[in-house]
């Protein structure tokens, strides 16, 4: 299975925009395109690239996940009344991200349904994307003087999965587009608590989960 060499962001954006439910999501006020590990856009200075090769290369084919797109609510978006969305505590600015996955039959484990292990992998990917997008937004906000340059950031810490609990609600058929949403729950010292849900475009839930990510000084990795 050959890896695609085309512009992943443009291809995926065009693909999902052709699906009415996804197009409606893309047109919601304040929605911005987040950074996946397939994104060719230049990262802000000081932001390390994602090193994930599983979704970036291995799953990037017509039998697995040919299209993937990250959406989030711009924390500095102003509505018609002139009020900005309230971000959570720094260094986190983005409350949640939603990752659109175009799932194909090569992901099946049994009887035309997606392998449960891959569902867990999507949930882990969405949680990691939430943390990575916050790193990006924090750096961009500082460069645009939207937050103080001295504000807490991700410069000296990395985050790794410490614990993950998944509840499977029903089998997930393929092919199918799903939305995996990872939302920041709370921060307890070095622990970042995240809630995740996997839904299809009609709102049917296939899995829910809770994750704990641990902040680690970068020098210790």
C-alpha cells in the first residue's frame, strides 16, 4: 500500500467539505483547522513536530485512513456581541479538539467492524492532538501578543499517556467517517485529565473514554 505524497491538508479538507455533515462543522463560527501529524504547514518557532509515524505514514492509504482533519474552537474568536470564548487555565488555551477520521475496510477486526484496538488508538491520537494543538496555540498567541510572553507554556515539558480507560458502546462498521472529540476535563498537578468520545456523523456513540496524561520534563525523555 503506497503512501500518498499529495498535499494531505488540502486533500482532506476537500474530501470532508464534500460531506454535508462535515461541511456544516467546518462552517461553524470560530472553527479553525488544527494541526495533525500529516499537516504540511510550518509550525511556530519553538514547537517540535509530532513524531507519530503510525497515523502519519502507516495509516495514510486508501485501505485505512486516507483522510484526517483536526478542528477546534479558536479560543480568541469573538462572537457578534464582542465577547471572547473563555479559555481554560494556561498553558491550555483550547478546551477541546475534534478529529475527523475517514475509516476504511482495512481497519476491520471482525465482521465488517473496526478493530477495537484501533478505536483506542484513535482516542489516544485525539488526546495527543489536543495537547499538541495547545502547544501550537500557546506559541502563536505569544507571538501575536494575545497572552503575555511570560505566560506559562509547554517549552520545558512534554506529555505522555499515563492511563487510558475505554468503554465500547457498540460495533463500529466501516467504511465510515467518525468524529473523535477529546476534551480537557481538569488538571491535577502533573496530571492532565481528558475525556474522549467517538461518534459518527449522525451522533451515534461507539466508544467513550477517560485518559490521564502526565507532564514530564523534556530532559527526562
